C-alpha cells in the first residue's frame, strides 16, 4: 500500500495545527487558558496514540494469521514487520521514559494513596502506572535544564533520526511517496531564521524545548510519539500489502474482466479476458461464462461476444478456486457491453457551407468513438487540426458541392475504418454593401452627411472575421439640369467632394457610384451604387 493510501487523518492534522497555534500563543503570554488548551491537546494526542496502537496491533495480528497459513510467502515481510514493531516500541518507550523523568525533574510527586484527583490540577501517569501530580505545568526552567542543558533534546533528536533512517533503509528503493511521508512526519531539520523580522536561526532542539512550559514540552513529546506510531502504521501497511495475494486471508482476491472496449461497432469483435486477480500460479482456477466452462490459459479465459446487432448486452460468470485448505471458493462477476452502429456527425461551426479563402472551422463526432481515434481527409482543399476541431481551407469554388468531399475515419481496434462521408459546397465570400453613416440609401440630413468621412464596405449577416476596404468611388451631385461627377481614390471623401456636398440643396439626390472594394482575401469587388435624398 503506497503512502498515498496512508495519509494523516483529519484528526491528526487538526491536532498538529492546534499545537502550532498554541506554541505561537506561548510567545505572547503563558496564560492559564493556554496551559489548559495544551492539556486538552496532550490528552487528545494520547487518545490518538492508543487508537493508532490498536490499529497497528490488528495489522500485526493479520501478519501472524497469514504466516500460519503460508509461512513461505509471508516470512520475508513478517520479519521486516516484526523489526518495525520492535524499533517502534523502543522509540515509544524511550519517549515515555523521558516524559516520566521530565515531570519528576520539574518537581512532580506521586499522588498519595487515598487522595482523589483534583479536577483543577494536572496529573501524569507513568509507564509503570504511577500517578504523578504535576507541581508546575507552567515551569519554564525545569524543562529547559532537562532538555537543553543536560543535552536530552540532542539525544532525542538522534533517536528520531536513527529511527527515521531505519524505516527509509528498510523500504530500499521502493515507494518514494511513502519515504517522503516518513521524512515529513519525522522531520528534525533546524527551522529557518528570519533576519528581517529579527528572529535568529535556532536549532531544532532550542525551537521545541527551550523556554517552553512543562505542559507544552509534554504535548510535543506526545506528538513525537504519534508521529512514530503513524510512520510505523504506514510502513506496516505497506509491508502487509507486499505479501503475495495467494493467501486468501488477505481478502484481496476477486474476479476481474478486462475488455477491449465496453462500446463496439456492429461487425467488430467484443473480446474480454476473465481472470482471478492475484491468483496463485501453482494452480489454475475454473472459469464458467454464461453457464459454460471456458478454456483457461495462464489463469485467464477469453470471452468473445456477439456484435451482429445494436443494443446493450450482458454476460456473467463464476470463477472457482481451491484454497490451500482445500475449500472451493466462488467469485461471481457480471459485465455488459454496448454495440452501436457506425455513425458520424460533421458540422461547419460558422456556416453550412465552406468559403474559399477563409479558415472554415469544422467539427466531427463519432458518437461512442473517442475523438482522439477520429481523423479526416478531404478533396478540393486542405485541412489542419487545432485542438479538438479542424480548419478547412477550400481550394476552388464548388457551388454544387460535387468536388468537395470530407471523409471521416476511425481507428477501431488498431484498424483504420471509413465511418462517414459528406459533400460540401464551396462559395466565394459574398459582396459587401456600400454604406454611409450605416445607411445604404434613403433620406439623410445634410448636416449629418457633411460630417461623414467616407464610404464603407460592410458584410451583412456574415459570421466570419472578414473585412473589405473601399478603394475608389465617384460622387454625383445635381447642378441645374446636369450632373457633376467627383471621383476619388480610397474610402474617404476628398476636399472637392466635401465642398460639393455643402452646395447640395435639400430635396436633391446624390449618388455614390463606381464603388470598388478589396477583401482580406485580396479579391476586388464592384459594389452596387447607393443614393441619398438630402433633407
């Protein structure tokens, strides 16, 4: 079992966070409320310690049971587990003895016989069951002298390092995630200082035990015990998971079915392997599929289902296996698969036709077939894939759609198959409409007309990002019974045209003719003339 299967419990994470917060509060003031909070956390840690210890006991009991049934398979892993159990027990006992010595060093005395506990006082139960009444839970000198001056913190750190190294070496080159978890739980690196805030760098020993009240140091020692127990639990679970699954008592056997796909097309083959997970290679299981015995090779049977018509199909079976004790155990299974007719959907996402000279977005869908297994080909143009869609670039105009065909292929079971085709029309981008002040003719006020800059070419109801620019036009204005013509290049009114517009009387008509525009594709279009009545 990997480290990802052995994370800290929410309760453990909460306790760790409470300890950090309470330690920070100590820097402000050793208030009675803070001391009481530490006592609550320490009590919770001890409860967690007992819970994890019970969990570990169950794992070791499983090792014993597995070893009894199959010593050959279990021996290697049980020996490692026993070593972990021994080293962990020694580490827990060492920290417990340190806690006992610490409370005595700080002036605690055994509770006198016949005297009941006082709810307002603090007590500590030693490893041999003695109850000590803690004299000063806020004692700062005793813990510092005991842990720092007498170098007991140095000794503790070395013990933690040795235990951590033992677990890492035991794992060898396996399970890097679990190693990182252990390194994190049993971390003894010196904390980083912060010169900007005036905090000098301290050692791991000073950071945790120097100038800390007795109850805080006791809580930290309990936390170290929890970290040891958690690491022991993670490693023991991992070792247990490495035992060959042939031992039925592990409850990790089961029927397994691996199909080439649960969705197949009509005419293709639905095929699935049926086997007993973690089976013992010394004997073959008996596999029954749909009431019939199947051929078993290397512990596996192969089922081939019918795909001659669409629909949902179910099939089931039973795997029988003889345990080392001679008992026949059965492992049922049930599966289903869907047979679909080949289908494909093609759509041009902007218009229902292709336009020459443009990048036409195009999408395909194969129903139950994954998009990554689809590809296309086309005539009269090129294409390229962008993300999950395609860009179609037609070559020639094909108004009738007789020369432009898109074909979709699917990779099915390693074979490339044509699943659909469609014909598409290819059109030229439509001509734009000439406009002035967003109008293509009609009434217009003279003061509005004379402030316009020129003539625009606008595509109406066209979804593509495509633009035209007017390159020339001629203004025609009435003069007596004649018409004056004022040609210009570009899309802006010339000075001569602007002066002519100022001379036009209300009720007169003006005309814009000889309009040419160039599109983004480089083609030049002749636009219809437009006319306006001056108001």
